[in-house]
C-alpha cells in the first residue's frame, strides 16, 4: 500500500482525506501529524464559542473514532519539523521519521503579530485556535478591560465575544472605517453605529506603537501620543500562510506554497492545500475555496481524471449576532463601473451592486443579506446588466439561480455539501423540508448561512409540491407545524401520542423532539383527562433528577423563596453525609444542590429528606429568587420573601413549554435580579411592578414592564393569566423571552387588558394546577415506578 | 480459538418497563436492555460512542434510542449510530424462553 502523509490536522487537510476515502478507501496507508492536541475542529466557529452560542465540544468535525474507523494513524500534538524531499521522509519534534510516497502539506496559516515593542508581554495574544479561545475566557474572568487591534472580520468577531464575556472592549483600527477589505465606507459606518450600540468602543485611524506594562500588559500607546489601559490585548490584524517547513525543504514558495491547478507543488509527489497554498497569485483564508481545492487534490492523488482548480469567487459573512453583513467580489466602484445602490438610513439598510464591462462584479449588503448567495451565483455565472434587470424587474420570469447551478457547485461551504448531493438526497429519501435535508446531508448544520439556498433547492426540485412559506415543522417526522398539530388535537379530540402520530400521518415512530412536545401539548389541552406518558419525557423529567455527564444525578429540594430553617439544613447535611454526596453546591436560584448521587439512591434520599422536589429538572417553575425585603432591609418597601414564597407555592409543579424562573425584589435596587427573569416582580412604595421576558442566559434580555398593580391579589391574578397564555400559545421549548419577542409585548398587553380574558385564562390555569402532585412522594409510594425507573438489574458473574 | 456465546439470564419480560430502557449490570459490563413498543426486546452496550452517555435513559422511538447527553440517534437492533453522526456500539443477541430473557455474551 502506498504511504500518504498529511502535515496539518485541520479543515483543509482532513477534508482532502475524506474525499480520498470516498474515491478509494483502501488505496493508502494514511498518517496525519497535527500540532494541536485535538481532532479536526471547525475553526470558523471559534468566534461563536467566544460569543457563547456554541460550546467547544460542539465544533468538533471529526471525532477520534473517525480516524480509527478509517485506519488513519493520527499523531496529535506532534509537529513536523522538516521534510527531506529527496528521500521522501518527514521528521517530527518527537524525533520520529515517517517515510511517504505522497505528501500533503496543509499547515494553514499563522496569525500575524505586529512587531511592536512589548508584544511578548503576558496578556497579548492572537485569536486563532482553541488555546487562544480558552486563554481569552480565562482572562475575562479576572480582568475588565480588553483591547482588540484590528477592525476586520476576525477582530470584530473577537470583540463581540469579549463583550459577551463581560469585558469592556476598545477596538483599534488603522483605517477610518471598519472592515475596509470587505465593505465600502457607507456600510462600514453603518456597521460601526450598530456595534457602538452593542457596547463596543472604536478608536479609528489609530496606529499602535507600543504595548505598555511590566511582565503583564497594562495598556497601549499610539503614534499620536495618546494611551489607553488594557489588561488583555487581542491582535487580529491578519494571517500569513505557514510556509516555513516547505521553504526550508526547498519547495518553491512565494507568499504561500506555490501550486498549479492540481495543487501540485514544484516537487513531485508533494502537494499543498488550503490556507498555506498560493494558487494563481491568490492565497485563500475562507472555507469554501479550501474545500474546492481538497476535492480537486483528492482526485489528482487517486488518479481520477478531473478538471483543475480555477480559483474561487470569495464572499464574506460577518458572524456577529444582530448584524447582517455580506460582501463579495469587487466592493469599491471606479470610473468604469456601473452601480446599483439603495440606502435607507432609517431602517439601517444598504445594498450596492457593482457591474464592470456590463457584467456583475461585486456586491455589498448591510441589514438584509437574504440575497447574498443569489448575488454570489450571479457573479459566478457572469450575469449581465440586462439579465439582472430582467430577473429583478419581473419576478415571475426570474429563473431560480440554484436551478442553473452545476451539480458540483457547493451549497454548504462549512460542510462541503454540493447541490448534486442534496438533490440526490431529496429524490432518494423523499425529503420535503430544510430540517430533513439538514438531518440527512449535514447541509446548513454549521453556520446556517445556506438555509435559504437549501430551501430554494427544495423548491425547484419538488416544484409546486413544496410550500415556500412552510412554517417550522415540529421535527423531521412530520411537515406539520406546532399550530397545525395543536389545532388537529383539539378538533379531532386526540388523546395520546401514538394516536396523534397515526392519525396525522407521522413518517416513523417519532423522535426525541416530537414526543416530548406532543406529550406537553396533549397535557396542556386536556389537563384533567390526559395521562402523562413518562416514556416520552426526557430523562431528567422522567426521573425527577438531573443527569450529570458521568451518569450520576443531582438532587435539589424545594426551598420556597430561598428561605430555609436550621432544621431543614441539618437534615440536608445528614442526608449528604449518609449517602456520601460528592459535592454540595448553592445554586443560582437560592437553594442547595446535592451532586453525584447514584440512581438507585434517589428514592431513598427523597424519602429521608421528606421535602418537596425543587423541580430543578423541569420544564416548569424552577425558583422564585427573593431579596430580604421590608422585614429587615432599610430600603425595602414590600414583603418580597412573603410574596416569593406565595408565588412558588402556587405555581410549583406546573408544566410549561420550557423552564421559567421568577424573582421578587422589594425595591428598584433589584437585589433579586427581577430584570433578567422570565417573570420578575419589583416592589415599589405602595405597588408592585411586573416585568416579563427577562433572561440571563445565552440570549441576554432585559425584562419589559407589563403592568403595575396596587394589590397583591391583582398581581397574582395577572401572573396566572400571563403564564396560562404562554402555556397555550408558545412552541414547546420556547422560553418566555423568545415568546414575548415573537408575539410582541403590545399584543400580550392587549390580550391581558381584557378582564374576561384574564378570568378565563385563570380558570384554565387552576385546572392545570389541580393535578399537580409532588413527584418525589409519588415515586417513593409507588412500587411499580420504583422498580421500572430506579432499579438497576445486577447479574453476578459466575465463578467458574 | 473461536469465541463462543453463552446465555445469561437477566430476568422476566414483565420485569422490563414498556417503551423504556433498563440498565443491566453483568459483572463489570453495563448493558441497556429495551422493551420496544412492538414487544421486541433489544440489548446494546450502555455507553454512547460520543461522550459515554447512558443509553438506557434515552427516549426510545421505534427501533432507535436517543442518547440523553447530546441526542445521538442509535439503532437498538444493530448498535449503529444514525446519520449525520457516525459510530457504533456493541449489540447483543437476545433469546426469550418461557418469558425469561437471556442475553448472549462472548465467553
């Protein structure tokens, strides 16, 4: 078998291997060297990790298992230090020598560090890999002030992440507007205004000349003499191809490693792919071109005849929440260009399309980037001004641009899924929704930017049978939306999950998305008649405890309003001792969490605690956080503890579409953080304010004032009506914050201003509350439940 | 030498909860045994190939279980991880004699 060696365990190199394995799985004996101690991960998603939308483990593209399954020898954390091109051997920093018949260099690029005095100080870093990301997160825990040098794509994504981590951020940029390589001045200024609103501070036309501080960075000094303070400096001024080992080995290099249309370097049997390669004078730093190169290279190495790589038209999407920016091709017009421009300052919309020599050559979109991919395809096809005018003036005559795409055209750049692959999956597997295409092919699974293209592709493949305005289906088992399913359950009087799936034509036996949703909807519609189906519940709600990553569970007893007694604490302590609880933790919701409990011990612990369940696992009321209030506090205007306890006792055990948290503070100082709770109450002199839709999690949202009440009774009645309206109209797993955004505060206010509405909602709420039982008591008093859910079967092994 | 399979009695059919999984420990081995909606009984290794999630606690639909950790979909019949994820867990043959459930393990 021929020996194939890959230097670089990143996106371009591994993608090439995947293509090779597809063409010819047994042709090569493959060895991979990677400097980073991780399997191949999605580098473009690092900014999302920093912004808190995604966790590190979610960006892994190839698990360790993948290497094993494909018989690939991977040496993570091992760097190739030299190549002997004549003897065809590579050497590593661990002293290994590995011979090869074919060698692929995919060393990517390094961040460019400005050679400033002080650049070696602690706290000066790049933003390029997992380690950088972890360092930034660590710094954010200890320090307040960050400076980002570079107002380009990467710099702004990093800055947004730093804001999310709670740091103050100064962005230093040498030009007078942002992202000048992708945007024109107008779009750059619109972007700046939006990011300033989000809390970023910009220092434009500033040139950094020194990094200040002793061992640890303390600030920056600029050419104009001014200074700023900074505890962390992120350098994001650009990247440079990592060509050092190629150059030393005598492989021809310019800016990158020089390759021809087949990714061959100047040396036989040595290839280069990705960010380290230079093709026709271009070095690419985006994922789509790398994947296209990988495909060509795989065919070359497997000796499959194919067309060469011709270069790529680039497009850029800024991944910052709340900002839509897209640009491609030529972005600044000159005397020979013709331009179509639209600028709406009021709505923050901007669109510019540039034509050169009668053909579309580039575009910049701000505010609405829906047409981005379409414009990119127009440019690739060389659409003329006349064709463009015709297509946009007469929408009926518009030919879908995806229809004209060749089958090899990439639809999903992140995962490298072509049009042909998606169309084939649509035909052979009978797919009808974007969600199904995602499940089967991976397209749109990573950044989601190609969703509209996938939808368009479904439309032109399925013709009239595809509903463009399809509502979001519950899951891929059915094309029906939440509203349609709830409507059908009501009109047809459906009573259990299997019946819903049979009558409404589910494609299979359901899944982990639709079964819990149906269980909720059925219970919400007929609380008194419906028998909860525990097998359709997620493990935590089925067992009434939170599963941990090692398979143990945690126990959180109810502590109404965060108020406890010495007796209760003593009991918790005794139980913790007796069952050797691993960790005791005070939770964010003012109660106590016992962690590391074995499943078999759960019922015993509950029985000994003899306390109600805290529902820390539930899609229901978690906690009501309170401040001390008027009983002790010199500022308190209301009895916040009393109100909190009352609310928690009323709504505990209620089933809702998602979890919800409440808080009661006794004055606007808001010590119980009512402003970031799903329902937050603030006592003021002689009245209660009710805030809704607050959220302190991933999507930080400040609560909106719904109403203000003089009496306790009115307040509690409104909370009941509000929660019931949420129960009846929200999509399963939609938090109150998202629901308020979807329906609009004005709409909710309007509904809840009608007195008869408030009364009828409360009547249905009372019905839902009437069936609530403490789940822990229920379990310990029911032998069948104990046996079915909590006992493990132990079979001793025979002694032979 | 060829590996032989030996049957291990794990209990009565009625001991297994319907439409759910059960954790069965045989010596140090942990097996997830499922009693499906169609009455069939299946056994696979109780450990998701992704991050080691306990499969016996997953939601069961048809012939599949969804791992409670990160929602991987795994066939309880042959142990194969479903698209778009990849991998496999060991599956074990089952025999039912007089309502008694036997799992076949390698000796």
